C-alpha cells in the first residue's frame, strides 16, 4: 500500500516508505492510523497521508521520535479525514425533521463553516419500494462528526470524507455498506463460518448484561407539567426500562410543534438505547483463500456470521477493519456486530 505525504495545502511532499503501518477503518466512528518510518524519511511539512489504495486520507496529528540500537525512527499517527468535521460544533441549536440521512446531510451543510476544500454530497436515494422513516430531533453543542455518527448509527448508515487528489477536493457524505446476506438477491452473498472454512481466528461473544428495551425520556418543565416521551423497543413484551433525563432539550414553539418536540425526545431515547442493546460481537481474522477483501466484501457491508460452538447465527455489519503491513506481510482482522463493552462502560451504564 503506497503512502503519499501531503503538506497543509494538500501539495505533495513525497512518497513515504514505511516499516510498519496500521490502518484501522471504522464504520460508526472516525478511523485511525499509525505508521513507523525511518527518521530520515520524515519531513516536518508532512500533514496528510494519502493513498490511492484505500478510501481514507490520514491527518498526521502526533509525531514521536525514538532511538534504539537499530536506529532512529519516527512514529506518525492520527485520525482519518472525517475528524476535521469535529473542528466544528452544532451551534446554535439544530432542529431536524425528515429522514435521518437527509437531516444529517443538511446539518453538515449548515455547520461545516470554513473547512477548506469541503463540499457535502446529497444523501443516498431511498431504494425503490422503500419509505424514508420520518424523525425529529434537536442537537446543541455537539462536535459535528460525532453527532453525525451517533444519529446515522440508528439507521445503520455512516459518515465519510473522501479526498480527490486529482481535483483537490474533499467530499463529505452519508453512505451505507452493501447488503451481502443470503436473504437478498442484489449482491453476491458473503458468509463467515466454520462451515465455509474461512475463519482463521475467531473471538465471539454475546453480552446482554446491560440490555434495555424501553426508555422513559423526561424533557423540559417540572412535575405534572414535564413533557415526557417513551421509546419502546419491547414489541409488547417484557420491558427492561431506562430513564433518560433530557431537561436540556428545550421546546421552541417557533422552531418545532409540540408533536415534533415529543418526537425529538423519543429519538433521544432511541439513541440512549443504542448503548444498552444485547452486544453480539465477532472478531475474525479471515482465512486465506476465502472471500476476498475489497472485492467480495468491504467495511460497512452486512454479511452472515455463524459460530456454531456458542450457537451464534446473525446478520451483522462489518464495523471495523484493522490492517497491518509489516515486513512484506499484510494481515486483515475484522469486527462485526457491535463493539464489545468494557467493564468500565458497563459500570457507567448501570450506575
């Protein structure tokens, strides 16, 4: 994988030979990279890392020099280009209505401000025969990219920024990976399982220790005047309840109807429940000779996963792709489903 270093004006500095490269692509968050080079190869004007071999462009945000008996080395690390959107905040309050992809696109256009080279693409078209789910929500003060990722995750969409080297432009936009499950007929299917012989290593878990399916969301005002909405994912079954204090969500009758305000409270409850789902997580190092990375599957694709030993059979999106290039070797590990929760995260959720 070639790396071309660019300066702060996106002008080429030179190709960057590296010793070790870790390229971590994320679907529901900003991805990141880390690369080790000989100290003599580094130039202080290097600001971005561009590659024609992957969709992402890295922002060099940390530079570390080390010296060992083997020589002097520089470690460069940072996040991908989506991170520039977090330089901006959602202020003043944004009142959203309509489908989430369309509302997030409008939010990006409204708050991107003076980010150089950046334009925002139109939201993806709604597939024929499908209807765009209407929603209402509000946001005050959040970092632009973080808000976009959080909202888009509720509808399994993502955010990306693509740098066009030839045109010298950055395009931000909402997108969704392909459906490659066996229940659809549009795309060739992909299944990761022992039965297909394409699992070299597996780390699978199912965790329902913090599962909640019903949120009571309390908005502005007090006592009997307090505006309350519920987010109900119980399907009429047993409710495992969560309380969400949303008094900071203010109703402005000049911006929202009362129904839209209550819908925004409900959406906040749905957002909160994202942190309390049953976590089904599978980490895989795909076996050689199986489905080909970037040809048969890619980040964000929805695939089938079967791990018979723990009775796990699920359809899940590829949410992380970790690539390591070292000494002529290239390994690819993927994570599907939901991110594992740490014990600290669990404690914060419970208490």
